[in-house]
C-alpha cells in the first residue's frame, strides 16, 4: 500500500512543481513580451497565444547550441497564423526585427531566445490541455 501512496505523492509533487514552474514562466514571459518589444506589434499579451507557433531566425533554438548565432542572418521573431477559410492557410508575420544578428547585443539576443523558449513552454501546456479535453469528448460520444 505504501508503494501506491509513494507513487501518488511523487506524482502530486511533480504536478505541483510543473504548475509552479508554469506560473513563474508566465510572469517571466510577460516581462519579456515588453522588453523584447513584442508589445509594439501585438495589443495584448493574450493575443500571443492565438498564433500556431512562434519561430526565430538568426539564432539557434536547439538544445545543444541554444542561442548560437547564425552569421550573416537577421535576428527576427516570426509568428505563424493559421486561417482555415483563407486561400493561403498559414501566414508568417514578423513580430520583431532586430537587424543582423552579429550586431545585436548578446544579452538582448539571449532575452529573445528566452522569450521563444518560454512561449513554447506555455504553448505546449495549452496544447496538452486542448488534447486532454478532446480525449474527454470520446467518452461522452458513446453515452
């Protein structure tokens, strides 16, 4: 019995840890939203999550070389919007353009990279909640 109780405690600790990390992530993301200038292009912070995805050009987002610059490229935050009714379904929108990546202050570039990672972290939770909700609908269909 204690084995089941231990597993439950571990699971509870992990879930509360994720929720605490998620809450902190949102606070940091809101600050970065302003400090990297996305607020100049998008009216409200919540609108950020209407995009399908947000990408970065000019610096790596891969774990093994996170933030490494791509010489000769431009540092730019790109959002991907999706409209099922449009002729061209997906569209890239520039949220912020910072010029040649070699000319961007390293600390600022790191803030831009952090913004993207924090956005993706929260977006992954939103996606998880969405699919969890969809799975819940399957049980209701058979009733």
